[in-house]
C-alpha cells in the first residue's frame, strides 16, 4: 500500500507542479512563452489524460469539488497503472 500511495502522490504532485509551471503569464504581455513553460505544459497535458479529455464533457461552470474529484481519480488511475507495472517487473510489497 505504501508503493501505491507513493505513486499517487508522485503523479498528483508532478502534475500540479508541471501545470503551474506551464501557466506562463508572459503571453499576456504579448511575449512568447518560455521553453520551460512550453515543455511543462506539454508534460502536464500528457499526465492529465484521460481527466483533461473527460473534463470537456462537464457542464460549464462545474462545481470545484467535481473538478478536483476528476483530478484525484486521474491520479489514482495513473497510480494503479504505475503500481501494477512496478509490481510486475519488481517484487513490491502490497
């Protein structure tokens, strides 16, 4: 269970950091976003799937709790896959 919790926290934390770094506000001033922001935004888009795709079908405006539940469930899904892959290729405790 420790490995699953670690995978969940790793994914959720990494997604949130990349998402925030990807929010480059220099575009507001008419400047081109930096390379780090573009890479972080692309990686956040990858880690945000399938939740970002499913979020398009939510009613607008959506309740915040529904959006957060979607992000948490996305991280739980990614954690389950990472945990299963780690368990498949290494012996991990439950």
